[in-house]
């Protein structure tokens, strides 16, 4: 029996939450708490964001609180605002997930996590100026100032694509919609709004008044950070998604291909002082990725220890 428990401990330390939860009842007499914690951990590892905040009495309050900070609110008025208050906890979890997937050589879900990080990265750049992480209930009134084309569908002078115009138009009114509409917006359109904001401040060829609310002395810094966020989304590392089952192909990149794509991406990003942070050797499996995210955020963004702490709690339960 002790050797079987040792096997479960090994699974916990490998973040094999699903396997541990499935096997626990065969070894532990009362495995209910272990199964609940495993389900909680698997949701986090799978980035199942809608379910992070599901109450689980077997999970310590601190772990649940930290998970809720990574969750998008499921209604327009839900409190606390979680990842709409700040995206930094969610990016900490993304970095930890990327590291865990790398060490487990689960490269398809790793590439998927990198792709998710790329989609919302512009909001990380805007967070210091917005005072939130792009909460549709708290957009600055200046986005809709006189002369703004932000969210005007069909305006040919606007550099946003048709789908971005539609998403931006929706984001300005979605806070008044029912919960179902709010969730549908986050499922399909919020990431497009992130890219549209970056285009406004960093790539628009015919600027309107949409960004006039940004103080002139802060605009150049924001533009640089937003431009690097857009560049990251088009790097060889992020494009690996299209060669993996989570994209449109059938191949899975090898560790060597991932590292080679990241090296090429670092070279592309190194055109300014923000992108050059990707060249740092910061000890991460993809060296420089946390440093790059921190530079774009203008604040420290480091891998969380949430998954590690769940593992520690599981090991304690298994040794009771």
C-alpha cells in the first residue's frame, strides 16, 4: 500500500492531476478531498478559465483566491473582477503552465498556452494606463470622443479589420447585456479588441481621436510596448500553433523546433529596448519570455507557484 501511495505522490509531483484523481480511490480509503483538489488542479493546468473559481471546499482558501484572480468574471457585474482587474496573475499562471508543459514534453498544449498569451498581450501593455485589464464595464470615455472611429462599423479610414470593428463596437456596449451575451463576447471577441487597441496606438495610418485620452508624455512608451505585443503575436514561436493539432495541421513540434523558433523570435523582437528584454537569460525554459512579458506590462510578470502549491497540498493529503 505504501508503494502505491508513493506512486501517487510521484504523479502529484509530475502535475499529473487527472491520472492521480482517477487512481486515488484505488489506494486511499477516503479519496474525496484528493479527487476534488485534482479536479481543481487539472482545470488550472488546462486553462479552463470559466471553471477556475468553482467552489471546492477541499481546496484551501488561499489557492481558490489565487485561482479566482486568473478568472474572467462570468457576468457584467460580478465581483471581484479577477483577470479584468489585472492580467498579471493570469500571465503568471500561463508562464507556470508553459514551464510545466515543457518539462512534461506536452508541446501541443504548451504552444496553445503561448498562443493564448499572445492574443491578450496588448491588454497587458494598456493595463497601467487603464487602471484595469481592459474591463468593458470601465472603458475610458475618451475612446468614444468626438472624432473617434473606435467601434464605428464600416469606416474605411479605420485600420481595424471588419471583425475587429465588430468586436470593438460590441465591447462598448456589452456591459449592459445579459450574462449569456457577456460570456459569448469573451469567448469570441475580447482578444480581437486587444489587438485593435494595439493597432490604434501603435500601427494606425490615419489616427483619430480614440487615443487622445492617453497623456502625450506616456504615449510613446505605450506605443512601443503595444507594438512589441503585436510583433510577438506574429513571431515564429506563436506561428508554431498552426503546425500543431491545436491549429490547422497534424504535426507536433519537437523541443528542438520550439527552441529554434524562439531563438528566431528573439532576434525579431530585439528591434527596441522592450523587445530586447526577450534576450535575457532569466532561467525560464524559453529564456527571456517572463522578462519580455514584464517589459510589455511595465511591471514584474513572473511564473506563479499555483500549480506547485497544489502539488504540495496533494502530497500532504496523500501522506496523512
